[in-house]
C-alpha cells in the first residue's frame, strides 16, 4: 500500500473524534456520521446547498441522515450480486424475528407499503389479478377509513384502483363492510380517532377483513415498533428514512405472513405488477436491516438525554441575549415525538419576528431549516450532527443580537 493510500484510509478514523470534539463535551452520541475529508465534494461540484436540519424529518429535505451502520452495510454489500428474492426472504425473516411478527418486507418507503398492502388485500396470490391491477374488471374494491384519518398518503390506496369509504364511529364502521371491502386503514398520527385502535381491529376481524396501520413517523418511542401488532393489526408500516435513520427511500411493512407474501408478489423484482416501479435495491435492503438492528440496540434513554442536553446547551447560549426565553418542549406525538427548543423574546426589545429569523437562517450560510410560529421559534435538535449544535446556536444568537 502506498503511503498516500494509507493516509487516505486514516482519514476515515476521525469520524468519532475531530469535528465531534466540541459537542462530545456535552455528551452527544449516536449521531449521524460527520463528513470525512473528501477529495471530491459533490455538493460543490453540482452547486447543491447543504442544509442543516433544525426541524423534523421531511421528505423534501432528504429525510434523515443514514447511520454509520447503514453506510457500512451499503458499502460492504455493493461488491457482489445477490438474488433479490433470496435477499428479501432473508432480510424479511430477520426483520420479522426482530419485530416479533410472522413476516416482514422492505418497501420503498411507507407510502409504497400502503400501496402494496392494498394491492395484497385485493389480489391475494391470484396471478391474474396481480397482472391486471389497477384495472380489475367489476366494481372498485373498497378500503375503510375513518373520516378524520383521511390524509395525503391515502392516494397510495386509490392508486390501486380501490375506493375509500369514510366512516365515523363504531356503528358506521361496522355497517360499512360488504363484499367489496378488502382492507381497513388506520392513520396512527391522525388528530382524532372516532374508533379506537382496539375497536377498529375488533370490528374488522369480525368481518374477516385485514387491517393496516400507518405509523410512518411514529418512533420514538422504540416500543411503537412492537405495540400495534400486539393490538392485533394485520399489517404495520414505518418509514425507514425517518428516525430509524435507514435509507430515505426504504420502509418497513410487517405482519401477517399471507399478506406479506401477497404484497411481495405485487412488488419488484417481479416484472409486471403495480409495485414494480417502486423497486428497492440490494444495498437499501441490507441498509434497512442494519438500520433497524442499530435502532433496536440503541440506548434510547441515553439518546433522549442527549437530545435534552442539546436543547439546554442551545437554550443557555440564546438566553444570553436580552429578553430571550427558551423552553424544551416535547411533541406529544405519535409522530415526531421528541424534544425541541422553543424560543421566545420580547419583540419590543428584539425587533424581529420568528418568521424573519426562519428566513434569515434559511438564507444564510450554512443554510439552516428551523420552524417559526406566530410568537415563537422552534429549533429542532434531534437531526443535528454534533458539530452543528453550536453552529445553530451561534447563528440564531447572532440573528437575534443584530435585531436588538
Ligand atoms: C412520511 C409518512 C408517509 C410516507 O412515508 P415514506 O417512507 O416517505 O414513503 C406515510 N404516512 C405518514 C403518516 C408519514 O408521516
């Protein structure tokens, strides 16, 4: 090995030292990898602005930062071919074992999981139906949802040709089942449930119709990965690229074996079905497995404490500015249920509105995405790299100071 190559190899090592040193003083761990010194900067090469995410996981902001374990899985598996049926078998079996369910698969995100679940509920293992979907002859299959659960992602249901039947309350739900009903979908993070989780499962079971629960953004807490199959949902989906920090375009679908088998028949690598355009690649499958494993093995208590420490650390710096008050707030969830820092100030003393701070953060260098309410600024802490904690604190502080 040439000396230059050895040195190149060494630049991988400071991953957990170097840039992290400042933040490690306040005990931050389990963080996404800090960038290595690279010879090639593709952000620069293409003129793409790197963004610091002081908000929550959002698809348009590239979801999450993959864990080092995921990047390692991607890199270490990219050198050999694999049979994708076998890979999905083996990865699915491991994930099912980890989540205490019969069966599991990696999908291209939770939205794909909703589509594949619906497709599975419609076709079962009938190859003729799988080939025809979404153009099955006859009346449209029906999926039952609570009125208050209608949301943007239910388009993934109707993409299969199914129609959504809205219900409110147990009685209406019970009466909505007929020979066209194929599935009942529960949006876990909906603002209101007119039918409880338990009743929803109970009523659907009485009619022998499978249930799917969409919990895409609903970890932490980690317990949620086990909670809903215990209640009795036949299928559950989580995004891979949110707080589980797997590949952004991966997701988990797990539950009943017959339904996962049917969902897989509707998916790539099969050539014709409706899910074929929603391919998951080999590295993403290994990566999703590695992400889930790392997520389950993590010290969640410690991670939570780290988030609180971050918020406090930023808050202390900001409160040095006249009239600034900060408070650590925890979103009640079930989506995005983690701490962030709420920042308020006296606008007669600091003459800037929260939305103007948000704009200044976004338009500055580096670009920082935070959220503003009418009377407060929210600084998210859970998606920051360790070295970004002080950058964010410093930038917010200087913007507020300049407005004094
Ligand atoms: C993010 C999200 C989805 C979509 O998940 P992807 O993994 O991005 O496909 C679906 N449902 C809910 C409630 C979500 O929050």
